[in-house]
């Protein structure tokens, strides 16, 4: 048995991402990690690569160089990506990305299809999560009839539906009032307390104040952060 510590929930190891044309290099040798049980916030100016980072971790895009691992899985491996996203990663998009023809409860349920829960169990979990974000009365309402803040809360419930080991959140509290933001921060902190991990992009002090660490991203690199060796060689037993 190895005496080495377990690998972090997330390892981003010397990642580079470039775009054609004037957009140039979005990420430049980006390296950081997130441990199980940790809420980490990534902040930085517009265009610094924050959303690009989340998309690469969720395997919605591919890096040009470097490695990203979620609980030891190299996300560049194309095999089993749908299952990986369903079981390992919950995503809260800044623009919500809800399905407009489904009601609130169905939008939460849909990510559980193909999993282990039966229909009644999926419905019960979706209902409980909507209640947790204060939207149980709106369970049968479709997204176009809801406010931006209400849609954001549905997105939070959906991201937690499969109890993923890692939640990626793009400005999860930005459109919420103080009371609702506190509820969402509490849910994310509880997810961490239960062994999950959260990486959030945010400028919201209500979230950064609750974080275990805040990393600043500028010009595609982490700045003003202590050096931590999360390289492939260091992670091997």
C-alpha cells in the first residue's frame, strides 16, 4: 500500500489553450489544484481565461498542451465523456443553459437520466433540490416564465442532482439577492463538507469570503499564489 497522499479532486497541470486570430493564448502554463472538501474561487479580469478553464475541466473543449485530471481521470480521453460529465462533474453555467421546453423540475431531472435512480427517485430528488433553493412552488414552471435569479437557482439544483464529486460554477451567485445567495453558498459549502469539491469563477464577495482559497487568474496564469507541485510525477506513488 502506498503511503502517498491521495491525488487532489482536480489537477490542472501546465495547461495551454490558444485561439486563432486576435484572441491569442487564453491559458498560458496554467497550474493549480483543488482538494476534496475544498471550495476554491477563481477570480480575475474579463478575458483572463476563467470560463475557458471551466470548459476545459468539464471536457467541453480540449487543451493544446498540459493535462487536466478529475479524481485521477485525464479529461482529454474521449471515451466515456458523457458518463464522466454525468457522474463526476456538475456544471453551473453563467447563462444557465436550461431547456426552455421543460419545467423547472424536469430541468433538474434530465441530468439524472441514464443513472441509477428510478423515475420516482429522480422526481423526489429534483423536488428536494428545488425546495432547497426555494423554488418548490415553481417546480412546474418553464424557464422563460421565470426570472434570471430563479433560473440561476434551477441551474444550481441541476448541478447538484447527481451528487458529483466536482462542481464547476460560473458566477453562481451574481444574479441573486443576499438571502438567496447565502442559500446557494450554503449548499456549495455543504457539498464540500460531504466530501465534494467546488471550483467557482466569481467576483462576488459573498462567495469569495466563504471560499477556502481564492486564486487570481491574469493573462492565463495564476498570480500571487503559493507554489504547489501538482505535476504528474509528484502525483505518482
